C-alpha cells in the first residue's frame, strides 16, 4: 500500500504549531467569563428586588380604586376581571380578596411558590366625603421570577463567553497568520474558493514536503478526504432529493384532495345534523303545545258547544252570555298560542334579516299601549325612562320583546305591580335594557330554565303558555344580542337584553 506525498506515516512525529496558544485562549476566556458572571448576576439581583416593591405601588395606584367600586356595586364580573389583571402582573404569587360580608376571591400561580413578600391593602370606597371599608386585599409576591432572571443572566454570560472565545480565536488566528505564513494562506484560499458543485481539484501546498510533518499536512489530507466524501454525499443526496420531491408532490396532492373532500362532507354533515336537531326540538315543542296547552281551551269549546246545541237544556240570557264569554276566552288563548308558535317559526326560518335603526322609545310606547288595559286592570305603576337611544334591530320584534317582559312584570309583580323600564350603556357599541318588578323574584334553580320553551313557574299567577321568554331569547339572539335575569336588591326580578347601538346615535323621547 502506498501513500501520497502529503500523507504522514504511522508513528511519525510532528511539531505542534498551536499548542502554546491554546492555554492563552482558555485562560483569557475563563477570566472574562468569571468577571462578567459576577457583575451581571449582582446587577440582575439588585434590579429584581427593586421591581418587587414596584408591583405593590402599581396595584395600589391602578387597581384598588376600581376594585373598591366593583365591590361596592357587587359587580362580580368586574372584580374577577380586575383580579385577573393583577394576577397577570409578573412576580404575583397569590391574591386573596376578603369582603366585609365574608365573600372571598383568590388567585394563585401554581408555578410561583417561593413567596418572599406579602402586603395587605384595605379596600375603601369613597362616596363624596364619606369612606366605606368594603374589604381587604392580600398580595403575595414570589421570588421565582428572580430565579428566572438569574438563569437569564447565566444565558447572557454564555453569550458573553462565546464572544470572548471568538475574540480569543481572532487573536489565535492573528498569531497563526504570522507564525505560519504561506501554507495557511494557501489552505484558506482553497477553502474560500471551494465550490460544492466543482470538487475535482485537490488541495495542494507549494512548499516541499517537510522532514517532520505538522498540523498543516494533517489539515490538507483531511480536506482532501472530506472533499471526496462530500462529493459522493452530494451525488447521493441529489438522487434522493429528486425521488423525494416526486413522492412529496404526489403525497401532498393526494392529501389535499382527500382533506378537501372530507372537509366538505364534514361541514355538510354538521350543518344537516344541527338543522335536524333544531327541527326535532321545535317539533317536540310544537307537539307539546298542541297536546297540552291547546287541550284545555279545545275541551272548553267542545263542552260549551254541547251545552248550546243541546235541546234538553234551557239557558237564560245571562247563562248564554257567560258561555259565549267562555268561548271567547278559549278562542283568545288558542289564538295567542298559535300566534306565538307562528312567531317562533318565522324567527327561525327568516334567513335574510334586514336590520335598520330603531327607536327604543317607540317600541316601549307601543308595548305599553298594547298592554294598557291589562296594566289598568292590575293597577300597575309603570315608570319609563324619558331619554332612549337608537339601536339596530327590527321594530316588530323589539315590540314583542318589550311586551313579553312587561306582561310578565305585570303578572308576577307585587300587589300592586310597581315596574321600572330603563337602560344603560355597556360600551360604545352596545346598550343594556331592562324591566324591573317588585315581585318575589325567582329561585336559583328556576333561573336556569327561564328562557327555555314552556317554562312557567307560577301557574296560578297567569294563564301563560310558557313561550314568551323563549321567543324573547330567539329574537334578541337573531338581532345580535343576549338576554338574562338578575335579582334586584329589593328582591324583585330584573329581565334584561342587550342590543347594538345604531351608528350616529342620538337619543329620543
């Protein structure tokens, strides 16, 4: 077996050209890394301690006034929003809010367990010159972030160490440049001009082969060996890349086709399933109404008709009049049920809903006018806000919403019913409207079923058929709003709905 002129023989000795520079690079890198480690760790630790106290100041200035207002008004949603905001502040380990009525809210970070500081804030609500203590907030800060900061400092140290090593390498290269002149320059020129698409030429030195081979000879041989391997690897890679490109293109095309077909079929199936569920639910509801709520008035009509058509029964004028009144009441109830069912069906079927600007004042007045005789019969006291905004909706549907809410307030309010109709802005784009009565309210268990079909909790208070609130819910949802129930502070009921404000809104009376 023969070797090339630049290949060192086994067992041959060579002179190390860079041995004395290695220790210099390592020593400089260690000294620089240790110094920077100590400096940056100290600075990061001091800064983190100062930041902890800043969080207390931030909470006291930015959150406590709003939190006091939320607890004073018993706005649970606002309280939770503020607590979530405070909980997102870095270094917050635990939040413990205790109300004066023993209500309690807590927030805890499971990954922040190293509590180092805690501070208790009294939450005071200011109303004019008076102050009211509404609760206590305990804020606990964790030191886990400091540990994270120290780890980040370690990362910075690693970067600095890398930079120092690079600087040291430059120094080594500078020394090598003037220690090993032409040979390393030739190697550098060869590597820089190396083209992976043209690897035919080997790396060669201009100098004569030395008696004792050194690292330069090893590098030359390694370069040539690497060149041969790269050349072969590139050839094999090109073959594989071409094959993989073909397979990938075919696979992507097949996957896209199958995915598209599956997505279309899935979407269609989901739409059909949802439509069928809704239709089945509505059919069940209609069947229930026909079988249950229409049974009594139909039976009443049949009974009265048998009496009126019987030749064996002699009826006085007063008796005949009472029977006809009963027929009228039964027919009226049947018409109300049928009208409600038809309205439900029209809300569901109407696809292209044309919404426009609606005056809330007008719809409220129309609902009052529709129920005027009923309100007078029950001696109801109705207080309506004078100034109303414009909203986006459908006038007939909004009148139906107000009529249902107002009718329920008259039926289930106190003796006599005292009713308030009012509104408030919830944002720049939406408004909240409500009807409040002085009745006995609704239990928590029954509140969950309020807006479902055929829900009627006080059958003795009225003759409703349980469709009113479900109609309200469907109407408001189609108009882009939501419905809900709240218990008033006086014990009565508050039924509300939300709608979008009209553009260029102005208030009307």
